[in-house]
């Protein structure tokens, strides 16, 4: 998601901004759940999976906007 930036820059933002850190961890958690659901490891219905994907995308968009302004 932030491949164009150095890992050091990214780590500094994670340490300095609690909202960014919280949202980043939430996105990672959703990413893992979506992947598990798609692999069949996490049994959830299609509606819930779709909602999780939308929430994950919204979190990613917000993270990118936050990162660009910091």
C-alpha cells in the first residue's frame, strides 16, 4: 500500500500518529479475515464478506489520504 515510501518514513508515522496506527492495524486485521474467508478457513456469509471488503477499502483510502497529508 505504501511501497513508494521508505520503511523508516512509514514507521515514523505509525509511531507518531495513534489514529493512523489504529486504522492501519484495523486494515491489516480486515485483510487477514477477508483472505481467510476467501480461502474457506473463516466461514462467513457473502453479505458479511462484502461488507468487510468495503470496510477494508474505505480504511485503505483513508490511510492513503492521511499519509499524503502527513
